[in-house]
């Protein structure tokens, strides 16, 4: 087994699983919110901007506690939606996904918005002039031209998900083999008198994964530039 136990390997796999699932599930919502905030003018736009970016300013522990109140048995969603359907979220890996998605969502939206704001408005107007409907314009113009922002936002959220700690430990707990991710495992080992070696090894694994993700991002960005 080496330096790692079975629960440590599960923590590594779960960290990647949570980050990937959270990123995939958040992507369509992130694109939609970025589109609305970039191209639509309406009352309450400032309020939407504040709500979307609020997780960037709140401590992750606060976010986790608010989600716990919302999704718990006595919360609005927990009592009226999850309980009647027999869905258990708290203290499962699904809770870790939700915590990761909420914390990383502003980073994704910001990156996609940056990509959309860089699109020449004349290209969008030209598509409308040629008779393209709203959906056609989004699919054939806005989506391809904001692809770099989408990739950057996805990478940022994935990387943020790998390091998520505060909201996850509140909402999902720190259950080895069930909800324990790399940061939670490191926290547990650091709290143990003889856990420094494994904690350092897990840090190395985390850094290695992060570096690999960043290298992939740079490689993909260059490929996109070449295609353009």
C-alpha cells in the first residue's frame, strides 16, 4: 500500500470526482448567468451580480453553514424538496459537490463574462442582420468566440474544487472513504502527532494535480490560438 492507506487513495479519487462533477454541472448555469449579465439589461442586474459574487467575499465556513441550513431537514429545500423525494444530501459526496459548485461558481462566471465581453459587438449584430435567431446567435457566434473564457472558467473552478475545505467540512463532514477529500485528509493528519509524513505526501499529490491541470490549460489555450 506504500505511504498511503486505502482511505487516502479514496480521498484523492474523491477530490477529483467532486471537482469534475461540480465543474460539469455548473458549466451550463455559469454560461447562462454570464450571458444574462453581459448581454441583458434589466432591473435587479446589480443584485444578481452581488449574489453571484457573494461566495468570493464570504468565508467558506459561512457558505457551508448557510447551505446546511438550506439543505438540512429543517431547511426550505431539505424539508419541502429533498425529504419528500427521499434524497439524502448532507454528509454525502453530493454535499461536497454542492459546496464546491457554490464556492467556485463566481470564478467560472467571471471568466466566461470576460470571454463574452471581448467579442466584437458587430459580429453579433451581423448575425442578427442575416436573420439568425437568438439561439442561433448564441450557438454559432457567442459560444465559439467565448470558448477560451469557458475553458479558463472551468479550469479555475476545477482547481478551486480541489482545494475546497471550509464549506465542504461543514456540509459534507470529514468521513474517510465517504466525504473525505485531500484537504480534509491533510487536516486530519496535521491534527495527528504522527501524521506529518502522510500530510506532506498528500500536499505533493495536490500540487502535482494542480500543476498538471495548469499545464493542460496552457496547452489547450495554445491549441485554440492555432485553430483561430
